[in-house]
């Protein structure tokens, strides 16, 4: 399946938005509780996001801004 840059960006932003919603729910909790909640609620979303990055990357010109952003995220996956 071929994706255009706009649909890729929209999909990624929607996924990130879901993660921000989770972060707003846990704001103010102690670090251990936040970690536990993230493992229950965010882990799957983050894994899906990085799998989607790999999937989308194949359909983009390597030097496009979208591909560069995806490469940056993939190169920093452990830290992110």
C-alpha cells in the first residue's frame, strides 16, 4: 500500500495525540504509578507507532522531510 505524506503525518499525529491523552491522565501521580500506567496504556501505542514508522518509511523518498523525521525517531527509539 502506498501512503501519501499527508496521510502519514495525520496518522502519526493521531497516535501521538493518544499518548498525550494518557500523559494528561497520569499527571501528578508518583513516578512508579506513572510507569505502571504507561506500561498498561501506552506501551502498545508506542510499539504500534514505531512499527508504523518502519512501514511508512518504505514508501517515502529517503530525503523527504517526512522520511527524515521518521529516521530521526527510529534512530532515537530507545530514548523516546
